C-alpha cells in the first residue's frame, strides 16, 4: 500500500491525540494534559491514560492490565483486538489519506460491573477510626504529642502551623495492654480525600521524663483500610489541597510520620505525604497533575525485602508516566536521624 509508513501514521495520529482519544474512547474525560478512561473497552474510569500533548502525545498506558503503546497501537487495541494491519487501514482513512472502505471495528465488550458488596465489618472499623480522630484535640501545642515530636527533633513551631491531619488523644484505648495511653492520631485519606483510617502512636514518658513511644510491642497501629491511602502532612509552597495540585508539581512520599515531618522541616516548600508503611508506598493514589514523585528510602543495609518494596513503588509510579526519584538519607537510618544529627 502506498503512502506513509506505520511509524509516520503513528506520528500523525499523535499530533491529533485529543481528537483521536475522543473518537476512540468517548466515555473518557480530559484531566490536565491526559485523557482518562476505564480501559480499552471504553467504560468510564481512570485506569487508562492517554497523553494528549508534547513529546509523549499519543502514548498510552493501562495501569490495570499493563498494556501500553503509541497512537497506532491504541487504534489497534481499541478497535481491532490488536490487529495493526486493520488499524493502519482505519487510521489512513481517518486521517484523510485514503478513500477506500474503512475496516469494520471489532470493539471489546465493556466488563460487567462488579456487584456492590458492603463489608459491614470494614465499615464499622472505618466509622470507629473516624470517631477516634474527630474526638481528638485539634491542637498539638503543649501536648505530649508535641513533646514527643520535639524529642525527635521536630518542632512544628518552626513551620508556623501544624498539619491538620494530626491530632492528640489524651486517653486512647490500647488492645495489647488493655490500658489507655495518650496518643498522637493521624487521618489516613484515600485518593478521593475521604477519611479511611486513623493511625495511632501511643505515648509514655521514659525514665528521664521524656515523651517517647509507649513501651508496647506495637506502639503504632492503624484502624481502618490504609491500602492506597496516605497521611497528607504538608501542602508545600502552593498551599493547595492534593486534589488541586498544580500541573507539574512534585510530591515527597515517606514511610512514617516522623520521617515525613523531618522532610517538611528541612524542605517546607515541598508537598509531603506519609504512606504509613513501605508496602503501601506503591499503592498511594496521586492526581495526574503530580509529575515527579520523590520516594524517601531508609538506610536498611542488605535488606532484600525493603529493596523489593521500594522498587515496587518506583515501578508503580514510573508505569503511571511520572518521573521517579529516590532520596536516601546522608546519615543515620532515616531522614529523622539525619535531622537530629544536623541539629546536634
């Protein structure tokens, strides 16, 4: 067949990516510089992302299935079950480069919606978690929680305000000990900004009268579903909520609250989140406007499990088309150790 080759056709399609995306997947929605839709079958959703402009125009990724490709691959996957020959013929016709009959599309059937299942036990935990957070004091200043953070080198007064995701509970039940302890509590929210869990750090004075983590096997625990959520500790220089993060913004994700707050103290211009745990780093849901993700690693030495967990997070955000950087503390096990050593 005469005319432009497949690579040239893919480039021509990419230059018309907004029109092509709307043509192929009309149920999608524009989000910044991307077109978002549920899947190649075209149902509403956000798993499939198509770049609309710039050097990556036409490039797409389906984060649920792992499929990806260029604009011509998209035509093949959406209309012709992956057949590039039929896709090429259709693309030539769509671009006005041919006057023959266009191939008949063979679209995938959208997946059947999953039946709604209400997990009564999970909803009860979520409700209990929210009640704990709402019942806690909104101000940390002058509380054991502020003293605990100060003992870790974190003086929130340096920032001029405290994170609204942190509160103080003067007396919070602990199942392990069967007792009540003071506790710092933190709101864990999902990608939609909904409160899904409450993280608790129980506190007690040590022999020297300094507030530390309580002498428990598990002084830190979460109530509710943490997976995919995070503790939104700092909005950075823009001051905007995460959902309204400006296009191109960078986000720092650390594992624990103390590590994340140490980064906030050192770099208050950055948006900083706590993933609560290393495995959850790879599950944190971010808006597409976030272009760069900085992952805070710990100096864990030859720890293969930690290395795999960090790599999963790197791979996850890279697959979403983001720039991923890993920050390693220059001294100590984590950035809180670094902060305290610098302050000494």
